[in-house]
C-alpha cells in the first residue's frame, strides 16, 4: 500500500462504485480506487484539471489547517458533465493528517429531478385547464377515492356537497355509483338530481334538472389507475336515452344491462356492497419506496410476474413489506378489480383457521352460524388470496391446502359437494421454509407447489441508499397524520439512520419517524427525538468508526457479508463479485472473524 496509515485491501476498494480518494496534508493524492482513477488520473489532461478543480473548490488547505471537514461534507461538486455528492473523513495522527474523500455520482438523480419538475409544471397546466371546463369533472383513484373535482361540478350540486370529498370514497357521497362498480367498462347513466347524492349527508334535495354521468376508466399499461366522471346537465326536452344509457328513477333502479328493472330489496344490495368493498388492493407499486438497484430489480420482477396467474411465494424478513408486494401484484394483474382476500395463518388457532379457509355449512359444528360461512377461497373467487405466515400452518392443514391448489376446488366443513374456485394464490413467510422442510415441519410437495415464482424483498440494511427516500416519504405521511409541518431531519439524525442496522426493516423505520413526530415540537427532527435503542447503537457505531481505518473496515465487512449472502456462502463466487482473489477474501474473513 502507498500509505502505512491506510491498511484496507485496494482490491476491496476497487469493487466500490463510488470514487475513493486519499489525500495527504498538502492535498496530493496518496491512493485512488479504480473509480477515482478514472476521474483523477494525472496521466490524462482531463484528470489533472479535475484534481485541480477539486482542490480549489474544496479549499483543502483551509480544511487541513482547521482539521475539520464539516464544511465540505455532503457538498455537491460538478466534474465535467457529471455531478457528485461528497463525503469526507479525517484520519491519520497528530503529525500526519489524511483526508479520505468519497464521491458518489448523482447525475442521474439530477436528471430525475429535472424530469419531475417538468412533469409537475405539466400537471399544473392540466389541472388549471380542467378547472376551467364547463362540464363537471371528478377523478378517482383505482379504489374509488376522490382525487380531484372542478368548480363546475361544485356548482351543479347542492352547497357543501363536496366539502369533505377529497380522499373520500365516491360511493360514500354519490348514490348512483353502486352499479358502476360491477365492472371496469365505460358507462353512462342519467341521474335525477334528488337521487344523485347519498341521503345520509343531511343536504337538501335539489330540484334541478337531471345530470348525464359518464364514467371512463383511466388505463395505463396493464392496469386501471383510476376513473374519470363527466357530469353534464340534461336539457328538459332531450329525447329518451338509447340502449347505452340507463335512467335512474325511483321506480327503475339502474341495471348493468341498461334496462329498467323492478326495485331491488335492501338485502341483495347490501350483499353486493360487501362484495365490492372486499375487492381491490390497498397498495400499488408506487408505494414501494426506493430507487436502489435492488428495489428497482424487484419492481421490474413484480411487473413481469403480475400479468400471470402463477402462484407466488414471498420469503423475506419481517417488516420488509411482504403484504405491500402482494397488494402490488394484485393491483397490476388482470384481477385488479376482483376481490383481494388476505389471511394471516399465524393469527388464528388451527380449528378456526380451517373454518376460515374452507368455510362451513350450517350445523357443521356446535356454534356454527345458521346460514353457514363462506371460506376465504370462495370469497377470493376470480381474484387473489394472500396467505401470510404460511410457514406457521400445521401439517394437516398443509395437506388440505395442497388439494385446493391441485384441484382448484374447495369443500366446506360439513359439506358433501365441492365448489370450483378461480383464484391466484400469493403466500408469504419470514421463516426459512427449506429448513422447516428438513425438520419435517413443512411439506416438500406443498413448498414446490407454492414456489412457482419465488420473490424476496431485501432487508433495509442492504439498500441503505433508499433511506433518504424513505425519510421524505414518511415525513410527508406523518405530517398529514399529525398535522405538523416538519421540514426534515438533522445531519446527525441522518447519519444515525444510516449507521443503524434496522433489524425491523421498513416497519421499524416508519415507527422511528412516528415516534419522533409524537415528541417533536419544532420543524426539524433532532437526535433527542430518536428512540433510545437506536441512539445507543448509532452512538456505538459512531465511536467505533471514529478513525478512517475503522470506518473503511466496517464498510468492507458489510460489503463482504452482502456478497456472501448474495451467493449463498459460496466464497469463490463472492470473491469474483467483489473483484478480489479467494486468498484475499479468506484473509478478510479471518481478520474480521466472519
């Protein structure tokens, strides 16, 4: 090595995507990894000018005099056409100071910000145009929650009808929408003013003219992302509607076929509302926060898998977002508007779990409901069933579940006949199912039936570059929830979040931010707003990483651990991925007792 104060293997540093540069107290380079060599190679004219620009922009002489790199920490630096984010660390001793610089290329993020700004400006223009249209407009998301309405629609309705509409379900405000949710096709109906709104809103009936309402699904890619409703006043002398238009009157409720039907009773109407409320996912792929390579790869895999009906097994640590992934698969699939039924296999005793899965007939056992009970698989017919904690299911129930998967039919408890079900199965577990198979706690035939497509969500400690995005996401969420204006987190808090290992993953991360909101008085989350456990671990990490060598050593340990996990302990493959020899890997393993 060129410097005795710097003992980390250069082969390990060359595996870093970030540029690493070690400078002496006169600002001269002592060491550069491969990425930094490409930037600052003195044999190239461009490299020399980049190095001079770095020394001039950072005022390194002043930094070494004060032995304080705070002023250049997290600074943005433009070298050529690329933009870099700088991290700096002091090392060495009282006689020889060393400054380590780590430059992360964020040029693509800058372009992303520019694209976002352009899209935001376009959205402002489109919103302004919609507000000036004469027709009443209302837009919902894919689950029927109201996202936008224009002033023209407000003028058509009784005063105050839309006062609390933003974020509310359209079915809670408008009475005509029940039949619209029978399918996703475009539809049109004519609605009398006094039948337009739900009667439980306490608003006076409007004697105005009828309104023609057209619903159009907002399709993009493979899924529906929302609905556009257009409201227009119907002239009194307009002729009767055609076959594609339904009239909603007190004596003729709207029917899916477009014809007038006798007034329906409340019982089937309530049943239909229950079925509709069971359908649809609560989350989409956009709720998966992160732009790291691991998360982007997972999102791409989800998009590919969503279009099929193959069984999916999600095996990941607790708190990583397994249920969110299951919802995303359903939302992107052709079953998006069919029921999404979830069941936690660890939350119920075996006898109750069996009746929930399969359902039961009247009189099947003491205490059974008079009319029997529809099981979860029947409820999910046409849609998706999500079985969480599948690894906790007993062996007898596993055998019965296997039969459902094979035969695609269920038999209720106490029943004699079977019922065919068309359902996509998504299972999740934080257990090692292969280890449970070896221990005879999980059936191998069921495992291979479930793992047609196997997905894994990386733990947060393996994609900490997404922590900044997660901070922004949860600050926005809890600012709305707590009605507090919080601008961000301090630099010390951000460093603590980066140093923490997050055994509880994203769920624990969300809890930490929520904890801070509970005790926060100002507009910035400081160290005193973090939970004690996180403070203790982050504090010990900061102390142990006080020197440059210790910091880099900790970084290399995590890099080696990640490579070994990625290649399931295969050392030759891990060494190749790191760009080092097997001998170097073995030395690192022995040094750090891994």
